[in-house]
C-alpha cells in the first residue's frame, strides 16, 4: 500500500509504494497489491517501487482506486488480431 501522505511526483501520476508494506508475492507482481489475488495474475500497473519495479493489481482493484490504463503504462495498448 502507499504510505500515508504519499503523492505522485511532479513529472508523472505514478504512485510509489513502500516495499515493506507489501508481501513478497506483491513485490514480485505475482499478487494484486490491493486484494492479494494471485489468479489470474494481476496485469494493471498501479504504481512502482522506489527501485522502479512495477506494482501490479487486478482489474477490479485498478478500477476502484481509479488507475487509468493510459496513465498506468504511459501509453494506450491496442489488441490486434
């Protein structure tokens, strides 16, 4: 989880998470950083750790906390067949 009073820096809207507040699975991207769900593997970027590693969450939690897909990855992702 974000530390109390955590704010995005001036250059981006990416939240920095405290790695000590996350489990090992959450730090590795194997579990949602909010609800701990492991399957299906979380794919939405919710923020990052201080070392730049992405922090991931499930679709439902990303929607609840208001993470926009365009700002989460820096660009929109389109599926092509």
